[in-house]
């Protein structure tokens, strides 16, 4: 039978940016740059007072500043702001969007497709490790400013032991407000970050004015001079300098929220110059007074301004934390819709902005993980030892996937693509190798998180494939069933069967026929397909295929940033002449009860983990927004 033409149905609109450019830029300043914007709290301190501190002499101060400057130029400005912001998947950025874009034009049989998807999954899991560390190190680094307040240093008062508790209280409060949405708080993010970056610049300018010769460190001559003197020891230093570029992935990941131009303008006009000025100001102060190195950031201002600076730094660190929390909600939603993770509860906290979501399970898991880091590492200096491994791993994956996009989407020549991204990959690899020495000191943590989540994703995907084979391998084909419909009594009403394979009889339908021996007057076989694109075009959302005997197949397409809504799909079927009232339909769902066996199709441990994940998955009724009083679930015991 001829397939009906695609119809135009209601959908979440593509994210278009109609706000004035200055408003978008202000929003980008408040959301995108929180992580990288708080790096001055600890980068220079760790370089000159951390476990792998370099000498406090002119050669090393100038060399460190030159390395920071060129890391920001090459790894952030050139790679992310200039190149990767062009590698958008229909306006969306981030490692998952990049991976699906790289694989978009490859056939399922092409081995490179699986490689790109696997790289995107690993990048996602490394992102989780980064998102756990960022709130802990940012808030700890800000609160530690109280240790620089002379008036608070009292005999018998151990401020250092109180810092983790103060940081924990701030973080607990932050996680508890997530359920209410952050729209109102978010409106303040931009102005606060403007004050933050202006303050960074003013502090730096004051110190530079005392020693303007420090600006000479912009020359790469000092970087090469440092390499000449320290040799391979520079790799240890690079493991610290990488702290200056953490948050670069956010430039790309938040592309869909603000668009390319506001992010680029904000970086070039404010963030980049303010960061550079502050780093150089810290360098000037270290040369003038080496004793300030252990609290260098807060020593840039007079004692009377330290407490206000601590408050401002704490606000900036909260914004940085909020940005990664919101980011992990968004990335987890994408992973769920792409079938990488079990369904979880997703609450939309705004009736206007579809991207504002809250995921309770992820929120509380994050909170526990962040608090464990705060009390386990105690100081931002100790956490700096764990920071960098996940970040550098992610940027390497971004470079590989971006090279694939340059070849397949931008149609670059192999020489150009390999030359540009080859150089960037060498820089990324150097930073990654430099962070490997951190593994024994805490760098193992993000690697453990990565390995655990990769294992869960692998088990879930394998388990779903095994389950699919069990349910549908021997199922009757719909075309074969059409000739048997006269064997069953037809009753009034519309039955909607959700199925992942529209060509075969759903398990729930088989059970219904086996036990009730009846068919509804009208039967809808509904398949929701999540495509590897962020948004699916409005006019191509649904296709209706009449099969005969008043049985219809409906395919509803969604992108991984869309919000599946089955009743909306059914209502808008009227646009093609198929009138369906979602509130009068009977929805039949198949619910699988996973039974691990002694001779499993999966490994014995794998089968039990998959069974647990299946039990914890959110039910289809809530996930697809079905009317609960119209749903019938038919259980199937499946041995794996």
C-alpha cells in the first residue's frame, strides 16, 4: 500500500534565537563561561604552590603565563570558538551531537559509524566525571578565600577544617533548588558574571600597572625558553595549566541555547581578554611578592576587599556549578532518547523553554557524588589533582569527531583536515599525557566514573538487543496477520499498541488476542523513533500507513532534543484525515519482567545488572505522556 504523505503536526519548535544579540550575549556570559571563568581561582596557585610547583623566578613566571595564554588561544579560541562552533548538528553542540553528526551520512554497516558513536559515548561519560568535579572544586576554591582574610585568623579557630562544611552547605542548597527550576535565578547569572569578569580585569590591570613588563609573556619565546630549561618536566606543568581551559567544552555544548555569534562575541570581547589580564596580573604580583603564591587570587585586592571578593567568587562558582548541572540534565536526556540509558523521570520546569528540565534521580546522584568529593579531597588543591583527565579526554574525542565532520560534512580535503586537526590533536594529546601523572593522586576518580557509566551503557544496549530478539524474532508479521482478522470478534473503540518494530505484532497484541480473542474496530500500531538529530522537522514528524482491516501503522519521528508526546501525535493525525481522540483510546503496553537464568544469553552479572536497570526504568505511560486511566499493561516474563 502507498504510504500517506508526511503530515504537519505540532512539535517543539526548532530553537531559533529571536532575542537581541546583546541579550543573547549576556545570557551566554551567564551560562556558558561559568566553568572556565572561575579557573583563575586556582590555576596560577597550583602552578606555583601546588604539588608540582615550579620555581618562583622570572623564567618560570613568564613561561607559565605564556603557556596559559597560548593554551587559551589554541585550545579554546582556535579550536572551539573558531572551528567547532561551526560543527553543529542542526544548531546543537556537544559531544553527542558531534558524534551523531559525524556518523550521520554513514551506513549502519560502515565500521566508522560504530567508532564515532562509541567515541561520543566515551565523551559523554567523561563529561559526567567533569560535571562531578567542577562544582566541588569551584565552590571549594571560592570559599577558601576566607583563609586569606587576616581578621578571621583567630587562635583556636581552624578555618581550614570548616571550609569543606561551608562548601557542602552551599552545594546542598544548590541541588535542593533544582526541582523548582532555575529560570528566575538564571536571569541574574548574566549580570553577576559581568561583574565577575570586570572584577577579574580590574584586579589584573591594577597589578599589571605596577609591573607592565609582564605583558612580554605573550611572546611564545618564553614558552619555548621554559621547555628548553625544564625539558620533559614541562609535562607536569601542563597538567596544571590544563586547569585554565577546563570549561572549553561548554562553549560547544551550549551552542543550541544561544547560537554561534553570541558565544563568539562574548568570548572575544570580554571573557578571553578579562581572563588573560587577570592571569597576567597574578603573574605580576607573584614576581613582586612571591609569598602571595599560595593565595594569589585573593591577594590581588586589599584586605578590606577580600570578603566581598570571596562572596563574588562564591556566586560565580555557584553559577559554574549550575551550568554543569543543567548540562548533565540535558546530556542525560539526549542519552535516554538515543537508547543509551534506561528511561528516567524528566520534569519540565518551564512552560516556555523546553530545555529547562529537572531529573530527580540524576540530581541526587550528582549531589552525593559531589559531596563525597568535597569531604574526600577537602581542598581545591587536592581536587586539582583529579581535574584534567576527563577534560582532556573529552577534547581529544572532540578533535577526532570534528575531523570526521570536516571530511564528510564540510568537504575539506584530507590534507587540510588532517593538517589542522592533526596539530590540534597533538596539543590535546600533550595535555592528556601531562594529566596521566595525576591518576594516583585522584585522577583515577573520573576514569572510574567513565568506566562505570560505559559499562552500564554497554550492558543496557546489549540487553535491549537480546530482549528485542526474544520478543520479536519469532513474532508474526503484520502482513501475515491481516488475513486472520476475521477469526476474531471486533469490538468498538480504538486500540493503540506501542511497538518498536512496526512490521511485527506487538507482544501486548499477541497476549490480548491469546486471552481475550477480540480485536478493536480500529487498531493503531505506533512506533516512536528517535533519530540521530537534535530536532525533527515539523512537517515530517508523522507518517501514517493504512494496512487494511482498519489497522494503521503510525511512525512518529523525534530528535534527541525533542519531547515525545503520544497524545499530541494522535490528535494531529486529523491533519491527514485520521480522526483519533487520545482520551478515548485504549493503550496497550508490553511490560517485560527480566528473569536471569543459569544459562543466560548475557553474562550472569551482566544479566542481573540489566534486570536491575529494567526494573528502575521509568514506565512508558509517564515517559510518553499517556493518559494513565486509559493504559493497560500486559506483562511478559523474558529469560535472559
